[in-house]
């Protein structure tokens, strides 16, 4: 299992930044690191004994923040992605420097290239700060 991880401070900063950027209707998705559940367990309880019990009802193996179906409306804007709304008045051109993601793109915690180590999970203000 994998999960995206962020600090409260990073979340608040992201929301405030998006408030300045938004035009209305778009969805902003931060590019944040992820970690697998065993890395998180080792960071929280070093050397703990683990037991694989399988997936529980309603639980997901991995988090998905951008589905493949949304790729045709998604732009990469360096530190985050933006999913454009499907309004007739919407114009992607106002997001200068952004580029369209490839068709079929998805943003998932298990395929995320920014994976945290045990040390990074323990010190979220350090390496995660750059995310």
C-alpha cells in the first residue's frame, strides 16, 4: 500500500497559493511525495514486527489524485497539476508556462517518482519542504 504524504503547513501554503492563481472551476493537485506503508511503519515504530493482513473492505491499495480520463484536461505547472474545467469560457492560455500532460497520464501514489525514505518520513520539514 502507498499513500501521498504532506504536512499541514504544506497543505495550507498550497491552498493559499491556489487562491491567488485560481480563475474559477479548476482543480489544483499538488505534486507531493508518497511512501509505502512499511516505510511509514518503520519511521513511526523502528524495528516493529509487521504482519500482512490484506486489504480491508473499502480500503484502497494506492491513492489516485488524477485519473487517466482527466489527462486530456490536465496541465503540468511545475509544483502542481491543474485540471481545467469544461466551461465554454475557459481558456488554458492564462496558465503561462504550463504544458499539457500526455494522453493517459495519471497521478498515483504507487507510480509517483518522489518516494520518501524512512528518514524523510521522520523529518517532514526537511526533504518534504521541497515538494
